[in-house]
C-alpha cells in the first residue's frame, strides 16, 4: 500500500503531465490517502482538470478540492458579458436543448436551471461553459426527467458495465428506487469507481447516484 508521501509525489507528477495545467499553481497535501488540492487557476475548466488528473493516481481514496478560480483584472468580465457568452455557448451546442435551460449569474458564479430528458444533456450544459473567461463556479441545478421504469434503468446500467473494459461488472450491485441509483460493491481503483458512477449517471431518467463503492487494497506477493 502506498504511503501518503508516495501518493503526494505521484499526484504532483500527474499534474505536471497535464499540458494545460501549471502545476506550480497547485498545492498538494495528502493524509490517510485523502488528497487536498489548493492554489489558484485562471479558468474553472483547469480546476476540474486538476481534480480529474488526481483521480487517475492509484492510492487516492478521496479528494478535498480548495482550488480558487481568479483571472487578471485586464481580462475581467461583467456578469452581463458572461451571461451572453454562456447563452451563446449553450445555443451552439447541438446536444443541449438550450431553450429548456435558464441561466443566472452573480459575480461570475453561474447557476443553470431547467429540465432535460437525459443526464448527458445536463452534464454537457456544464461542460460547454467551463472554459468561458470569467466563469468562477458553476451550480448545475438542471433536472433530469424521462419516462422510464426503475427496472429499465437498472438493466441499462448493468449492460453498460458489461460493455466497459474498465469495470468489473460482477463485483458491483445496482439498486434502483424511483430515479435514484445506489451502487454497492468493490472496485480496483478510484478511476474504476468514477467510471461506474459515470455509467450510472448516463442512464436515462437518473436523478441521483448514491455510490457506496469501496476501493480494494491491492494484494502484494512477498518472496521469502
């Protein structure tokens, strides 16, 4: 099992490996496998990228994210300018029913509201605006509402697990009550845990995912 120092070193190296990140802007602390990221970046998308990069590192059990988003005053945008950019980004994204989404902004913090039929539409709405200059934080309150039974949701998630080369479907149990999905079982890494959660979110009609998946500690063979 990795020590906290080894995990810290690996996370720092992974951040350096990301071409769009300046690793010197991000601080990394580790305690009991829990990684705390701190510092300041200039776009919200870089904050998300740092978190995704950290999740790739084996031994990471959880992430506490304290990275702040701030830009140079010369590039500062008003809320009206940000709102126009957000609306245009949603309008030109073919996968998003922009007419069903309402946008409100306060001091660079964007709130998305509305109702869509698929989780990918909800997630793509957030992704479409992450790189916009001036966006400091995104609160995604878009609801997913689709006509599908809990059994159909469960079947679609299980089928998705079986298709994935990164997920051991035999070790994950899927429970669906209404539009809420609960995942139980064991996974081999933080990345596999995230893949399973993303697969569950991708099923139509899913409103919430309660992940109770635990990460197995790797077994090591020792020679005498």
